[in-house]
C-alpha cells in the first residue's frame, strides 16, 4: 500500500464530491434501486420465481454502486468557493487570554 502513495498519478486523482453531486448521486441510486425492485417483482411474478426478483434487484444494486460510488466528474461540477484566508496580526497571535494559556485540571 505504501508503494501506491509514491506514484504521481495517485495524488492527482480527485476523491471529493460536492454537495449537489452528492444529491444527484443519491437520486440516481434511489431511482435505480426502485426501478429494479419494481421490474424484478413484475418479472418474478410473471415467471413465478422469486430468485429472479432477487437477481434483478442485486443487478440494480451493482449498477447503482458502479454509477454513484466513484467520484465521477459529473458529481464535481459545483465546487465550494472558499473565502481566502486572512493572517492575523502578530500582536494578536501573541496575546492570548489567560483562560486559554492555563489548562484546567480535571478532578
């Protein structure tokens, strides 16, 4: 596992998903699960085999995992805009309240 961190392309892989992307992934996941459950129930009812219902629902689950778990670029279209950081003046960093400097002892 340590060897993977030394490869340059591993660090360039985006692993985040923005909030709108999370919502889209959840909607896709739920839609596929419900559609496969309905289709599986109908097909299983027609052929009178409950096993087919289970297989179709599991296939829908696998498809939804493939489409929604990796952070595809479609889930990263709306990145958060962070405010720029502001450095505090040196004199404020040095002056801390006494309550912060003293640590409380637990009894």
